[in-house]
């Protein structure tokens, strides 16, 4: 049986990815760093379809990665408190937190880009739902990058991060839709 502390640890570990994943929506809404609001794929097409689509921008990639790194740096600061030590998979005082934050955030955004590429290949328009891949692509991307460079977190932990992320993504999109931050309900 999975307990509350384990779920809290998984959530806390993955905070940099959650923030990285939310950042593009907020950056677009508040029109920050407009000079980076250029498509990652430069508007190019592959086999008649956009590679990623116009909504996948350098602004989202750069700011999302930076915010993820910032969150991980904040986790290092919080690690001096017992509560945060108890809900951490890593000792944030002994690792390169900026590198970990980069891997989690950039990996999450790369996973999202990869599934956007797949969505374009099968003809799903940007902003249209593709359950469960819209919700889970960022977890898979972060999993791959983090496990290349850091002590492996057990696979069952990543499984629970996938489940948690699936529901949090849907809830976050629903709240974002109600607050008019996002056009997507799911």
C-alpha cells in the first residue's frame, strides 16, 4: 500500500517539472519575454504537418527550464528543515540542484515536445486533447534525462509520479480553463 508520505515525496521531487509544464501558459497569458515567443520548429513542416506547432515556443522552453531550475534551487534552501529532508529523495545540499532542476524541467518539456510531434503526425491539432499522452509526456521526458545522470529513483516511484501527474495535469487544466488562463479543459 502506498502511503501519503510517499505520494508527497513523489510530488515534491517532481515540482520542478510541474512548474516547468505550467510556465508556458502563464508566460503566454502575461506576455512576458515576447521576443522568445517564436515557434521552436520555426514554422517548418514534416510530411505536410507542422513539426511541433506554433504554440511550442522558445519562450516556453527557456522560461519553463529556468523556472524548473529555480524550484530545485528553492528545494535546496528548504532542505535545511527536517520536514523537507523527510520528503526528499535526494540530499539537495549534496547534489548539483541546478543540474537536477535542468534535467527535470528540460526533460519534461522535451517529453511534451516529442508528444506534440506525434500528435501532429496523426493529425491532432494543437490544443486538442490526446489522453493520456498530453498528461504524461513530460513525465517520460524527465524520467529519461534524470536517470541518465542521477542515482536512479526506483521504477515504481516513477509509476506513481505518472499516476499523480495524470490527475494533477487534468485538475490544473480544468482550473486554468476556469480562470481563463488556458483554452483546454483537459
